[in-house]
């Protein structure tokens, strides 16, 4: 592969993450030739032993004369003059510089380190405010080379010129077990909502990556998004789901936790996440280059927060190092009550704090608007108590104050679950009254590695057990069918946790008598993900499996007939006991 061709390939958006063009071989240095062995186009300099073939441009129109012949000619003309000596030295020097130029060109075309640690990917950015139009940020990871100058440019279709973006920001990540690297990001500004655009990343003024994407949509513009949780396990199921999601062309993707297995470490991102969602090409065997052209949002799950002992896992908590998301959630600070406690040596904790900056711990909960949808994303891990008045106030007000047509709440741990796995992890159902009062339409979670959908429901908690179980009064809207009757009485809860990790309870799919009374659909035999079409009038929701087949579909509207519901006590939430009737 030629050096120039390899460099062009490295700049392509579909080049593998960290692609490095092959280093061209430096030509061997042969023994100095004797005058008789000097070939056409080559010159031997007795005082310079690093002999190199001269480039064609440096050879002139005629081959250099052999030293013996040149000396004979000069002898016939008389003794060497000073002018001849000077010209000879100048000629030899020019040839030497030309030869050195060849060596420099070879070395310049073969960088010793890869350009990227992780190729560019799209993020929401950290400056979004509730109710404001969505922003878009391009992020990438580079080796720890402070002398490199990075920049981002965008090309909008209407004028066709590359326009510079604000100067990139960066965080330097220097934690144990991983070579230091830098996470860069820059906001793509001035984009026309919903329109396609191109972007390119430049290093020292040279474009090293480019891709196309679509600017975030404003209210009144239909949007399509995917939900896939519990995904980054490095499995064939994960790659197949990524490929099927790519085929649906979503505007953005939301991950409701457990982004990377097993502990959300930087090293695990590199093994199980980036290679799948920044694959060089799309296929069921490799995944797809989704993140280069599709915005990703994510909530933290238990696996993402599972490596807080930074002595044992110094590259833990990669969520706060790699994601660039809004910092508009509750004003939590490191060490405050209810925040995840860092463990391990102070040096390791300080290295993480220095790298994460203001993202830790505040970025774990935020809100974001895209099109006609307002997202409230929260950290549902049990160290955070959403019954605390300030947190509950923020949660309710963030949902309630939004003027978007649709309000969706996303977090990891589902409150309403029929799977035997994680059945007792019910603590988030205690927030159901908040969701209802604030006007939430849909609550999406992961944690349970399958797909479940509830009937529209309302829930009033009565008792909360220490193990996380919650009892209370439940009202179920069984008249809602999602096709003829599309206006629900209550909130619909989705579990979309089949994005790639091992599936839970496939035996329950065809045993509806094992489901809880609130469950309307249960799919656990294959990996799957959710696709939602949203406009100002309706949400159309489909579940797609790893083969691309539709396994569920329903529609939610704001208008239309509503059925009557009956409120009943529901003490069975405390038990794993399988119910015997519907």
C-alpha cells in the first residue's frame, strides 16, 4: 500500500478506530559504491556515507559524470580553479539536501502513533438547557500529544463552504492501567434543524476524519429514535442489534443503562463498545458506524457505576470520561449525600476527578429536548434517593415545565417487571405518582435483559421494603390496545434491556400466567430494541428483534376514546410468587 493512498484511507470516516497507515520501509543503505559501480541517476559523495538514490527531480537533464572522467576533463583544461571547487561543493550540497529531503518525506508520511484512540462520535454536549433546541457535539479521543492542534469544521448544504467551529475543549485522562489520552469535543453550531451536514476533524490543519450527519430537529419536525439497553457486552447479539438499528436510520439512540460490561471501565469501552458502534462497516457480524452519524444519549446503570473502587479498577467510571452530556440536572457535587462514593487510594481518586471534571457526578441526571420529545434522564442506582425533597422537586418540575408534546423519562432500574430476574428491584416504582402528576407519557428502562411493556397504569405506593420492594394500589387500563384505542389512562412503562447482554427468562415468553397483572407484552427469546416515531400528534412504537422482525407495535395519541379503569390493591409486589391468573 502506498503511503499517500494509506493516508487517504486513514482519513476516511469508515476507517477502523485507531487505523494507522503502514510505515513505508526506509531504503536499505548499501555499501558505498566504487566509481565503476555508480549507476545512472546515482551519485556517490565520498564525504557522506549515508548514500541514497536521488529523486528524479534532483537528477537534472543528464546523468552526473563519473569522478574519474570528471577529473580527466578538468586536467585537460588545467588546474582546478576556486570557482570550480565552489560550484562542486554547492552541487554536492544540493544533492545531499535533496537526498535528505527524500528521507524526511518518508518519515513525515509515517507517524509513529495512531491519529485517534477513538474516532469521532456524536454527543449531545454539556451546554443544553431545558426547553432549548437540541445541540450537537463531535467528540474524539487522541493520544496524549500536547503539541497537536485540533479543530472541527462543518459544511452546510446551502453554501458548500467549510466553516470553523468553536475551539475544541478536552480532558486529559491519566489513570492507572491505561496510557494517558485526551478526550476532545467541539460543538457544531449554526446548523439548520433537521438538515444533513458534513463535518471533519483536523489535526494540525489536515483533515484526518470526516462524516455526514443530521442536525437535531426542532419542535414540529417528526423524529425517529431507538432505545437499546444493557448492550456493551461484546456479543454477537450486540453486533446484530447495532446492525438492525443502523438499518432503521434513527435520528438518535438512547441507552437506558449498563452501557458497557462488566464494570464500565475504559478498557472495556475499548473492547466491547467502540468497536461495535464505530465499526468500519455495517454488518451483522461487526455492528455499524452508528456513532459517527447518529447522536447517542445514555443513563448510567449498575454496571456503569460498579467500579468505584479506583484502587482495584483505576480505569473505572468511564461513563464520566467518555460521554459529553448536559450538565443541567440536580446540582450534585462530589462527596455530597446521595452521590456515589469513590473508594481506593487518594491518588487514584484524584486522577479520576481531574479527568472527569464537572461531569462527575452531575452528568448522571439531565434533560434534553429533541423535536417534539422532552427527555428527563435520571440515575436510578440505589445510592441516590429520589424521595429526598430537593431531588423529587427537580424531577417533577423538569417534566412538568416542559412544553413538548411528549414527555419521556429514562433510567436503568424498572419499577414494573414480570421477569423472575431482578424482580425485587422495584424501588423506582415509588416515583410513579411524580411521573403521573408531571404528565409523563412513557417511562423506559433496562436492567432486565428482555423486552416488556405494561398496560397504561397508575400506582400509589403504600410501603417500601428495605430490599427495594414496594406495595401499593394499582389502576390498570386494560381497554388500551394501541391500535383502535390509543389514548391511555396512565403511564406506559417499557423495558428495553435486550441490546446485547445475555437474555433473561426466555422460558417466560410463552407462559403469560407467569406475568404480573400489569404486563401487556413480554418478549425474551431474542435480543431486540425499540424504535419510536414521534410527531406532535402521536408516538408509534415498534420492537424489532435481532433478525429485523417486528415483535410488537402500538400507538399512543393525545386524543381519542378512553376506556374506564378500576383501581385495586396490589400487595403482591413484595413477592416472587408467580400469579395464577390474569
